C-alpha cells in the first residue's frame, strides 16, 4: 500500500495536471475564436468589443473547407482573402438601422470591424476558391495547391 | 416604499437570466458538443414594446423554439453536427452543437399573444408588442 503522503502527492499532481490540461484546451479554444471588434460608427460604441467567431476547418483529400459563424452581416461587407496557407476573413458587422430607436436594455453582441487570420493545414490556391454566406455562416472551399512542394535545402558543413 | 439598488431598472423588469453568464457562459464549453450554451442577445425597448435579437448562425427555423408562458419567454434551440461535413478531418473545431436555452421574464405590459419571431441571416428577431392600456396610470387618491 502506498504511503498516505505519497498517495496525496500523486492525487495533487493528477489534479494539477488536469487543471493545466483543461486550461490549455480552454485557452486554445477561446483565444483563437474570440475576436476584437473595432467600432466603426458612433452606434457601434454601445456594443461589446469582443465577440466570438466560431470556426470549423476541415481537410478533405483535395480541398480545405472553412465555416465561420458571423451572423447578421451584409454579404458586401465581408472580405475573403487567400494568402498561401492562411485564410484572412475581415469585414464590418453593422448595427441595424433601427438600433437608435428606443432604448437599449441589454447588449451582448459585438459590432464593428474585425479580422480573423486562420492558419490552414497546407497551401491553397485562391483560384477556384469559393465563398458563400448563408444563414449567418460563411463557408469557404479552397482547392489545395499542389504546385507548391517544399524544397529540401541541403545543409552543408561550414 | 424602499427599492433595492440594481444595475438598471429596465434590466430588472425584463431581463432575468436563470443563472448568470459567469456560471453558465464560461468559454470552457466553447468546443463542447453536448452542453448548453448561451447565444448572444441584444434587447431593445421602444414605447413599451421589446425587440430581442439573438445570434443563431446556421440554425434552421425548425430548430428554434420560442414560447411565452406565465410571463416567461423561453427561447431554445437544438442542432446536430451535419454528418456530410464529418467527411474529412477536423483541423479546428469551435462551432457548437447540441442544445441552448435562454429565458427572459416578460414585462407586465407585454402582449404574449402577439409575439412574432423570424430568423434572418443567422439572427433571430423576436418582437414583443405591448398590449394597449397597460401603461402605468396614476390613480387619484380620494
């Protein structure tokens, strides 16, 4: 039987490890999805500055697919750019035209300009990339770029 | 008559989440599949009527349920991860699936029969009109 102190130490270390793992998972998930919204008009000043743009990225054989939740946008206010192995989504989420009518009781939603840079699992080609905005979800499909293959650099002795 | 100091009188008479953001909405569940979450809302009052906007991106109208009962407005939704999307490997997974429930207490003058709800571009718009004649009236004391 383990000495009580040893067992307690073991339990403490397990709990600690659990906390550390949990914290890392939480930070990874929260930090990347939480996005700063810069107010672009006086009305947007009244909203939250931090919003969550929850994103799924999946990889298929020949494509990389991204889905971002950005409800309440105008299609024209969204910008989608492919930069090698990164996808850059930016835009402005506007407050509704009637926001100033009446009084705001409670606000949790974020408005303003935002930008999210997503690392992709490989290089993709901007040609053939398709983006759709539907029901508040932006879907982007990108074909993998096969022309870019990593070039091995031999390391010589100096 | 004594009143208790609250952050906002309006908040008090309308918005009463059953459980605070700190208890329910901590982002530890951001990637969880099954546990409840709280979609963001804006609530506005105009002339005794209320309008609620809740962010429900990717939800179909059939997946959302709005109900007014005993002065409480309940908004709930449930969705499941699309199976056709699961082909391919997840590199990143932040979107949430499962069930959410939010409840708001309706003000005394709300006309629950005339509540209207519609989803547009991933935003649920609910309007709660005020029923006529429910504005506070001054009663003369004789």
